C-alpha cells in the first residue's frame, strides 16, 4: 500500500484542503479509523476520484477541527471555533435559540435544490443535511453554491 506522501495531489479543491488538514491530523489510516470509513475511501477523496457524503464531511470536520464550509468551498477560515474544540466547554449551539426564519430559509433552499435535481433522501440524510446547512448559515455562510454542493454530496 502506498504511503500518504505518494498519493497524487490535485492542485486545488476539496482534495487539497483535505490533504492540508490530514497533514495536521496524522495519517490516512488514522483519519479513516477516526471517522469509521475505509482507507480506500479516504484515499479516493484525496485523489479527487470521489467526494465524501455530508455525514462524512461532518465527521471529518469534527475530528480535524475544521469548518465544513472551508472543506467544501475553501472560503473562510479552516479552523472551527476554539470554544467548540475544548471538550470541557459547553456546546454553545445547544443553548442558542433556534432562529426559525433562518431555519425556514435553509429548508426552503435545500428543498428547492432537491426538487431541481430530482434527489430523494432518506430521513436521516435529509435531517443531517438540514442541520449541517443550518449550522453553516448560523456561522455566516449560507451560500447558495455551498448548499447546492452539499445537496449533491448528500444524494
């Protein structure tokens, strides 16, 4: 099996950003184990042969302390909020009030994209997609292109 440094590196995009975070995290094997995916799946992401699902993106973001919107689009800062990285700190979103107008907007954008693409998602994937997009929108990046990309990844 090739070691991580011999994988071809696409010049930009998700594979390059994942590789950057992987260098800080450790090896392909360690990441695959941490997010409960196969090494071959992670290697395909690194080569740009496939892309992770929204669920996998959430897991990568959590384990590497990386913002999902940065992984997907390259915009903004890569690191998550330092408060969220501290396991002793309370999870701030658990106490934040739900912004119903924002949630309605996010759900509307997702539903429009799903309808346009003819994609139907199982309930868990649908809920994960809504939660991910809502979290991103709360943090100031409710970008239509990002939502479109996440919908595509979820399908």
